[in-house]
């Protein structure tokens, strides 16, 4: 007989009630058990937690902290042991730097408090069910927590490097050695190669850091590696027989700028070295040895590169400006090449000019970055040796006026505007020129040196020249011919345009008899080229012109102008821009002949003077 629907329903209700009751009973029991468990371990670490190598079951914070601190101290008390090539090195946890013995540095910075906090939080604070699961898991398999320790890896590397230094050595290649002999050619021999030894200190420090996490330190073996030399004695010995051929080229005449320097046989022997080629080794000259030898005689030319600094006022005028200093050093490789090339000449050998390497510094400062002033675009130079004192002082003042000039994109530079009013009130000094039958002082004599140097710098930088005129006759200060630019207030002027997309800055330097202008900005890829024609259409100088003057004693003669032949010249100036387009211009210069001009002292002028023929160009 089938059960009625009501009977089945009642049975189902009974089952659900029984199961629910059991669940409630178990839940209540669980809550009671959890409550009791929490009460028992209140303020203490729950069972099943390991920090480092220590179990913290039931420990209070203070006891747990003391236990971990003691474990760290025990693990590191005897220091850290490293072994390298059968020797043992023990480094203490606390290091005392040799450079500052009053300051002790700890190789380890451990934070047991972080680990203990994590231990106290284990099995707590995640809800009843999650806490219960974690507690069961901790009972079955203890939870391990590492002690956060940060090792001073760089300090450890330094200590290991210092300790191992006596056992370490670089590989040394075999090399040629010159032995001096009395009164004869030096003897060239080969010093044998040596094998080097290095240590894997980085690997040792990494192993030490891995041990630090659990404070389980074991002796660490540092791996050593042999370093093999690249050049052996057997490879160099065949060169010994070739050495006398090169040494017979001595003495070698060098020019350090304009100063002669002689390389003797013994010095040349010290410069000999070997270089690798596809077919073996060849004799050559050591760039390093050349630099070492020539640095002292070239000391006046050499200098260290120094960065500049630019800071502007709110109106874009210069507030602080320190010009950069170009670095100059002996270029040993280039000089060696020139000397060896001179050995191969079939004609009489000439003096070899020592090559100088120039390093370009940068200009620092937020304003320099903002305006794009960081690349050296071009340098113009000229020489004024033999100039009188006033001319030199005017050139120096002109240099100061040029130093730090800032030119905005699209702006045109004017030389006369940059120099300001050229008069005595502004500090310019007079230089004598001939006007008629008088010698008249004119302020600013020598400023064409500034104009000509600016012209050369602007061309070197690839800028657009907008106004330039040559002198009426050749002046020795402005050779090579055709590269001068005359200026005289109010005209002619020298001008160029900043046709770059960034500001440009002019810096000026005067050293000895040389004037240098550097133009800085943003390199946009343009390249400038100048082709000089040299002199042509040469016309001899006319006869000397004598001018009577009452400014000299009767019969006394003073020549104020030397003779100059007339000539023509031109400079083809081409700029190739970053996009491949080009711009070309020819600067033609015609110099008229100029005869020597001498003043003759007389009691009275006997005849008028044709001033159109004797007036000299000013400001030269």
C-alpha cells in the first residue's frame, strides 16, 4: 500500500529537523571550541608557526621577540665564513670602514618585529571558517615565516674584494720591452704573459643573501676562474727582428702646436708595441705611451672639459652664465698613425704635428634644457700675435662683449649692436691711423678681429650670413685670405641670422694670441662646408708714400703702414640641412694694393696731401 503524500512530507520534515539540530549542535560546539582556543592562546602565538628556525607555539610577543633576536645573534655571532683557493675568510657582522673608523656599519638589517607580527596574525582575523581551516593546516604542517633581513650586499662585496685582493690578479699580455744600452740602439725583448685569477664575488654574495632568509649560514665557497692572456710570448717573438728597422727612423721631429719636439731612439723604443692583424701581429706605436710622453711638453695646450651653466632672468636675459671649457688631450692613436705614415714617405720627412683630441662639454641648467642649448654647433678662431697693447685690450673687451650672447630663433645678430658704442667713455682704447697728414687716434682699433672670428664661427655653425664685407686690403691677422669681416661704426656691420629652431648661445675665449668663439644650440643635422680659393689676381704693392708731418722732429721718419699686395679671393660656403636640401653662397673678397706709408718730420708742410689716397681703413 502506497504511503500518503502527507506521510512522506512529515518524514522529510523530521529528517531535516534532525540534521539541522545536529548541525546546530556541532556549530555550537565549534564556536565553543574556537572561543576556548582563543582564550587559551590569548596574547600568544597559536601553535604551528615557525619563524626562521624557531617554533613560537604559545609564546607571548616579548618572549617570541627575545627568542628571535637571540637566534639572529647566535647565527651571526661568529661572522660569515667564505672559502677561496684553500683559504678561509671570516667577516664579522659589524664592519668598521677604514676610511671612517668611528662609524660602524652592520652587514645585516633584520626586522624580527615584522616576522613576529605575521606569526601573531596566523590563524586569526579572517573569519570563523577561514581561521578554522588555517589552524587545522598549521597543526598538520607548521607555517614557516622568514625573518625579513636586508643585507648590505655592496659593503660585503667591498669587504670580500679587499680580503681576496692578494690572491687576485689580472691577466697580463706578453709585451715588448726596451732595454737601454750605453751608446747603442736599445735592445727589444719580450716580457712573457701571465695568467690572471678572478673570483665570483657576486655569486658568493647571492648565496649569502639566500642563507640570510632563514639564518642558516654555512661556509660559502667562492668560485675562482683563470683569466687567459690574449697575447703570448710566442706570438711576439718574431717581431724582435723587425724592431731595428723602425728604430732606425729616429730621431723623429714633432710639432706640438708650433713648438718642436724630438723623439729620440730610446723614446721611440719605449713607444713600440704590437697590434693584432688578420695574419698575426705587427709592430706599431702605443697610443698610451705617446700620450704619457707628450702630456708634459704639451701641458700648456691641454685642459679638462668642464660643463657650463646657464640661468636666465624672467625677461630671458642672462642671470648666471658659466661658459663651458672644451677639453683638449693628446690624441695618441692619431699621432701614432701620422708618425708611421711619415716613415713610409719616399721624400724628405717633415715634422709631424701632434694630433689633439677635443671633447665637447655641455651646458647644464633648466634654462639651457628649455631653450635647447646643449650642442656645440661651430667654433671660429683667429690669431693676433704681434698686436700692440691697445689692440689686445680692445680685442679682450670685444671678447667679453661676445661671451654669453643669446640669440632667439629667427633673430638676426649684429656685431656692432653686440659691441655697443665704440668710444672712450665705454672703455675702448685708441689705435693710431693715418688721416691726411695727421696720425689720428681712433677708438676700438682691432675690433675687426672680433668681426672676423664671428664670421668664421657663424660659417662653422652653418648659419645664414646676412651682411659681410671684406677689408679694403689684406691684413695678416685675418689669414687665410677671404675669411675676414670688417666692421666700423656705423657701417659696415657683420650680421647673421639664427635660422635654427632653438636659441643659440655664443661663448668666447681668449688664450694667448688666439681668439675663439663657440656657438651652442640644438644640432638639427646640418653640415657646413667651406672651400677657400686662395689668392688670385695678385697686384704688386705701389711705392712707399711719404707724408710730411709736424708731429715728428724734422728728419725723423715713422712708418705706420706696411706694404700689401692687392689680390682677390673667395669662399664657397655650402650648408647641407638635415632633410638633404642645400644652400650655397660665394663670399668674394677684393683687396686693393696698399703701399707702405711713412711719416717724415718737417718744420712746415710744403705741399697739400691727397687724403683720398692715404686714408687707411679703420678698426683693423
